[in-house]
C-alpha cells in the first residue's frame, strides 16, 4: 500500500514548517541588530549547513563541470535570494511578523503566474481558484 503523500509533498510541508520557524526566530533575532548584518549572519549559518550536507552526502562537483545555463540561472537565483532576504529582514524589523509574512507569501501567487506565463505550466480552474484565494487571504491578513 503506497503512501497518500508524495515525496515532494512531504518535503514541501517540511519546507513550510521550517520557513515558519525561520520567520519567528528571525523576528526575535533581528531585534537590536541591523537587518543587513542579521541577514549576513543567517547566510553564513546557511552556508556552513549546506557545506556539511553537500560534502556529507558526497554531492560535491566542480562548478566548472556543471552546465553553463544552470550556473547562470543559479547565479541569478542567488542574487534574487539575497535581495529577497535583505528585504525580508528589513520588513520584519519594521513591521509585525503576522502582517509581513502574508505579503511575502504573495510570492506563491506570483510564482504560479510566472510558471504559467514563462514556463508554459498550466493550472486548472480549481488551482486558479486556490491561487486567487491565497492572494485574497494574504491581502486580508496584511492590511487591517
């Protein structure tokens, strides 16, 4: 008998739970610390964790051996991540976490649209309804 959960769904739930924890812990940690410094410190911890995971699992490969297109898009993704984290830490330093987080999660709505427009993915009407409800819910949570 197979699991009712696919592996990707399990990993996605774990990502959501740990993302919630990172938000809570970051909100507490950024108090009294410049937001950019807080972002740097968290990034160093993430880097050390990933070095341990990659080497521990024997997954290291020379970047020179990887496809150039992949490297280019990973570079851009890294830049976007860095800017996102800088914005996130500043936002949670200035505003209430319960209102900042829903605005940040509008990224789910934006990525669904990008997936359709830029990657040729498709969503059925129920999925579009879910995207709309997520967007509406984020707006309702963010603005009193």
